[in-house]
């Protein structure tokens, strides 16, 4: 934890974030352009799903990021509750809307894919339902953050919700294995290696890199903004009490 607390100083973190932010933005734009080109033009259509399979280049990375962001949020919440790291709650709070956006994108693109494949926009499938629950967990976390005037109480309440709700993440991951669902099983990460052809796997992985870089980029922006706002608020309070 000593290394973790090195960045507890907001000024030190702001310097680090200022260095990371442009690199993350650059990786995002380059990988997004490459991934979209490879996914929409260079890769072949699926032999069963045809051109509608191209939705997966957005849908699958968005679903990965929905679970990844919630995992980061839960870990940051645990660090906040146990070790009282001053930046952990800021990181969790900054992650929540990004994760909610990825979750909504996964649900929306899944519906677009489901209409031609299943003949309907929505089914109460185990995978789809658990991802919808994840979206509600994100919304509930953000609502709790704004439900208290005392920011310490808000941080504790939302951290507990994030930790309790984390049980939904493995349910999402393994729902296609535990229950008989319409959603196709894992094909990228599974025992025995990926079953996706490299011509389709590479654009999928590049899009996943783009989404991960986007998360880091926006996370740095949101955390820096909040830390600067906190610094300004503290200065104003000192001026008021000093006056």
C-alpha cells in the first residue's frame, strides 16, 4: 500500500494524470480509427450472421468495459472503505458514469443485433437481464452519491452498494454457461483458445483497446476536474472563515 499512498497527494496525482491523459487520448483515436476500418471494411462478414455481425465490434468491447468499469469501481470502493485512500472514492465516482455509458451501449447494440438474429429487440435472457441489472447498479451508485449532503456518508453508502453489487459481475460472465440462454457462449476467451478467425479477432481486440484507452482518458479528465474543484472549494471555505 506504500506505493498506492505515494499518489494520495492530489498535486502529485494531477501531474501524473496530466502526463497520462494525452497518451490515452492518442491511443484511443488511433486504435478507434484502425478498429472501425478493420471491422467495417477490411474484415469479412460472418458466414451465418452476415453483415449484422459487424455490430459485435462495438457490442462486445462495450460489454467487456461495462464489467471492467464496475470491477474498478468495486475495487476502488473497497480501498476507500478499508484503507481510506483519499483518491479511491474520487476514482470510483469518476468511473461510474463511464461504466454506465458502456453498459447502455452494450444493451443498445445488443438489441440492434438481437432484432435480425432473434426476431425481437429484447428477451428476458439471463445475460441480457444481468447486464440490465448492472446498468441499474450504476444508476443507483450515482444516485446515492447525490443523495447525501455529507460527502463522507455518500461515499460510504455508495461504496457498500458497489461491493454488494459486484456479485452481479461473475453472474454476467458465466450466465451463458450456468443457464440455457439465447445469447451465444464465449468465443473470444475460453478454454482451448479463441474460436474467432484472426481476420475478425484483431479488429475486435483493437476496438477493445480503443475503449480501454477512452476509459483511461476520460477517467483522468474527470478525476482532475474533481480534484481541482475540491481545491477551489477548500480555498473559498478558508477565505470565508478567514474573513
